[in-house]
């Protein structure tokens, strides 16, 4: 995440991996979704919060990372005092943060989640309306710069903020497999900055180009990348 390269290692496959390994993971997932809607945050800002976690927290596991980001959002919003959760877990008296969330906002967030989780939306609504209402799909008058089959290279434009460009593909050649439409640009969306919608592509990379002889032979990976990250090869 965030263009980082130093935290990556071999991906260990877990056969028949469950959606959640424990009930706690499911609770963290639900908590994160609820807090994002409650505070009016977007998923890119949430990812950016995780990227800024200390190394030891970032590497503590997938859902511990989520939980730390949720707590950080609540602290920055004034709904928790720094260290309040740890003090309460230790059984220490801890004054509650002064800011409160009104009940109407809590009820509205609950209704929104119930609405989003309905399993029987009409297909046309789920495919076309939901991505515009609650997703990041955004139309643009600009046509896509690339098409399936085009050879591209991932540029090395430096960034100090959020990005969805993995560090391990920077400077590497790939082939466009599909054009996925246009969406909000996460690099700007994460910090509340307006930017014109960006076309999104699925790009195929040969693992040998990424990791040399350390990679699985004759394999490929596919990464979804925004037009701003790509240049003709």
C-alpha cells in the first residue's frame, strides 16, 4: 500500500482460506464499515490512515491494521482520547472524549449499511446505480488513452501521500488486459482534494520481470492501475 516496497515478501497461500478466521475479524470489518459511514470518510482516506501506521503496527496483521486505523480516525475526530482504548482494556479509569456522535447520525449510518447489504437488488441497479451512489465510479468525457493489448510501463512519479500504485511494479513493463471504466482518483480522494476522474486498467505483468529468478516460473500477476500511473512502453 502507498507505493511501499519494503514490507513485501513471498505470498503464502492458505488452502480453503475462510472469509474471516475468527469472529473478531468479522467484527473489525463491520466496525470499519460503520465508522467510515458514520464519520463520512472514504475508503481511500482509510487506506491512507493505515499507510501512516508505525511499522510494527502495520505488520501486526491484516485486521489489526484495520482496527488501528479505525481507532486513529476516532482519535483524530475527537471521539476518543489518545490511549483511551488501552487504558480501558487495562481496567484503568479513563475520562471519555468530550465529542459525541448524535443518535440520528448513528441511526442513519445503520440504515445505510442495512441498505447496502441487501442481497436482492435488481441487477441493473446493482451494476449501474450503486457504483455511482456509494462507489467511486465517475463518468468522464475524456476517452481512455490505452486499450487491451497495449504495452505500457509504470512511471516512477514520486508521491509522499496515498497511491494505489504498488512499489514493486514501478518501472516495470506490462500489457493492458482490460479497461475498467473511470473512477475517482484515490491519490487525491484520500486527502479530500478534487481531481478529474481517471481511467482504470487491468495490467498483466510477468513475475520474472518483477522479481527475477525469485519468482514463480512462467507466472503472471494482474494489477488494476490508473491512467496517471502508466506510460507507453
